[in-house]
C-alpha cells in the first residue's frame, strides 16, 4: 500500500548543533519511563486506522506522538524503520459501508487517501512500510499455521481461535487482572460469551466466510483475518522480533496489544516488542469524542475552515502525549496565536542563544516526549529580546522544524 510523502527534516548535526541524547519513554508493560536507545537502528510499529471515517484529533494526537519519537531518534543519529498497518477489512468498516450504501473497498480507499492528506498536512514522517490487512492475508495464514503447530489454535464452528493461556506471559503488557480483562474485552471487539470457546478471553484468529461479507481462499479455508493477528503478522514480517517500540492509543493496550504480543511470542518463542508506548485519549468539551455523538473534531474540517495545519499541530503538542485531554474550540485560536509569535521571532536579525534553545527542546523531548515543556522553551526564547546570537533565528527555525515538526 502506498504511504504518503515525507517532509524534509533538517539535520541539526549537519548544521553544527550536535546530536541529541538518548530518548526515554513510558513503557506500559513495565510501568516505568526508560531509555529506548538502540545502537544504530530503531524499529517502530504503530497500529493504523480502520478507514471508515476521517482523521479526528485522537488519531492525529497518536500519530504525532510517534512522529516526535522518530524525530528524536533521528536527531540521535539513528536509522529508523517505521511500519504501520491499515485495517482495510473489518466489521466496523463493513458496517459503515452498509449504512452509507457504498462499496466497502471504495470507502476504505477514500478514507485512507484522506488520512494520507491529513498526515502530509501535519508533516508526520510516513512509515517505510504502510501495509493493508488485505494485502497481508498470506502473512496472517503463515502465522496462524505456526500457532497451530505450537498447539495454540482450536476451532469453534469453522472459525479459528487463539488460546491466550498458551503464552505464560499473557497479561504482562497491560498488567490487568482477569476481572478487568473480562470487563473490557466485549467493549473492544471481544466475544467472551461465544459458545464453544475454551476460555472467554481467547481471541479470533481467522473468521470463516459469512454470507454477504468479503472472504479469501486460503490454506485455512475461505475467510478473513481477525484483528490482533493482522498486526502481529505485519510487524513480524517487516520488523522481526523484539523490535523497539509497539505504539498506539491507550485504548489498544487491551485487548489489541496484549493479544498481538502473545500471538507473536507463542509463534516465535521471542519477545514481540521491547517497549509498549501509548498515547492518551482525546475528548470533546466534557464528552467522549465519537462518531455516534456527532462531536468528532476532524483534521480535514479544520484545514478546510482555513486553519493552518501547523497551528493544528501546535494545538496537539500543547498536551503531553500520555495525558487524557479534551478539545475545546479555543485550542486552535491559542495555537494560531503561538504560531504567529514564533514566526515573528524567527524573522528577527538576532536573538538569544540558538544552541541553548536546541538543548532545551532536546532535553524536553527526550524526557518522555514532553512536548509542552518544549513549547514553553520556544515561547521563552521568542519572548526574550536579547540579541547576542545572529544565527539564533535560523537555528531556532531549523530546530523547531527538525524536533517539533513545525514549519515556520
């Protein structure tokens, strides 16, 4: 599947500003903030969209989180391999297509293209591997067969299920007890009450063909992949085992990331990811942001209303990635005022130390991607009327672009 175009990211090292320190992030599985600092090559997997609706602020906040991580890794001097999936066949997509009376393939294609346009506008560094579920069916089949060989697969009617307790470490990603898992599982696509399952938490690997639904002929029979196995198969194929970071929104901690990790671990006998990093949820003026409530704040709608995508990006950066927060209408006005102040500051003939600003932005971002602290550093620099560094405006412009992704 085609990705989107990449922004040009300045190299601060080539500008004589050195390289950044090691990046520390919060790992959900260990419940600690720790450095993720491979020697030369960082590997990142972030769960992508199910393309049945446009990019809302919750999506944008998640992908911006891992854009910051990529930028800090690159500033460190690391090569980065980033993989992201698109769940371009799944129940929510099929249900939305039916409700709209359009072909599900066309819906997936149009919403994926809108997502690309939003990511390009926000200057999100694209994945090297942007992979759809449909094009990965053979990868899924191969992984299911490995799990079957490991004795971790059983049938319910003609569907195939994963025995989660085949993994002795099941539960380590989320840290949830079984009572919590059973409460959350049905809210996020699980089927704990299905008759014939060995355990309520066992998850679907392969769904046999249903009347009127898409299906593919495979060695497993005619059908389509389950959700969790899709990401496990794509990540293993493009990143291998024990890759550095598995990322996504906090709503994916369980069951999605828990299940994917267990499936991969049972199949390979190796860890799936080194760290599991999760972005908080974005609400809307005191409510959950959702299609059913009609309160989605869409990136495309903000852009079409004339708001600068860099202001949208700044509005997102104003919140720490791990925080749950709410979007209010004034968020974009505050961000546009900040963007104007920054743009005015980098047109000056000189300013306060540019190297000091670079150091402060780096220190903030490598400390668990603390974007609000980085923004505060730029605010302070822009408000300072010192004029002792003639190179400072150009340095600031490059650093804000390279590290925060904001083009001034």
